[in-house]
C-alpha cells in the first residue's frame, strides 16, 4: 500500500482492479479542511486517461510490475510484435496499449516492456531520440536570424517543425514526451 500523497508522476497504482500510471499530480490544502490529492492517470489496460481524487490520508494499492527488455520487430494494424532476445519468443502487444510511444521506437531496437501479471501494459522509451529527416523543403538564405520553422518528415513518418537550417539527411534529436524538435544531432 502507498499513500495518496506518494502518487507522483510516473507512479503506478491499482484502482477498481485496474492498473493506472500517474501523468499529473496535484496536492491541494484548503483552510481547515483536509488535503486532497488529484491525479490525472492513464489506465494501463485500456489506455484511457482519467482524473481521480483522493483524500491525503488514503492509501492505494501498489501495482507489482515486472520489466523485461524486448526487441521491437514490426507492427501491423492490430499488434506490435516484440521478441525476447534470449529465448527468441515472440510477443504481440495490442497497438492500443502502446500507440503513443511506438513511433519513437525503431525496428530492431530494444525497449523495456512493463508487465502486470504476465500482461504487457506499456513500453519505456528514452526522453529523447535521434531520428533522420527524410523530407523537408530547403531553407531560404537570410531567414536564419529569426525563429522561423518549417515542416520536416522524419524516418518514423512523423512530421514536426524544425529550424530552417535543417536539411534532408540531417539527424535531429526529438523530445518523446512532447514530440518536438530539441536540436540537431552532432
């Protein structure tokens, strides 16, 4: 059991026999009344986001999660297929569970997959990834002094805004939490 006040960002807990992961945490204390904890949590089974409110003295059940390093092979319209590098066992994970994180995972790369009683719930991706620009219009000379952005398509199919000096074939670093350009890779 964990206190509601310990439900910080990234913490996992059980509510109504469903595992949740905290996305946003707010602790509120009003006058003489008791404090409340409000969390925005992602249901790790359905992928839905819910707002939950707890009294600060309430305890919630902890989720016993296990982590395994698996290699991403490919995905189709329904599942993403991962392989255990030691046993070569293949595992299908529904796209609905990992849809937001999957574009930042390259085929053949290894990721940590979180399991809850042998059921895959989510994947852990690094906060920043390096991807190659596959298509972008050329930048106009003289416009580099201001913060002007253009659209670029990356190797994973995502379109983002990048500065004018970024060209086709350049590698850029992307923040996986926001999906935004950070800097050009060296």
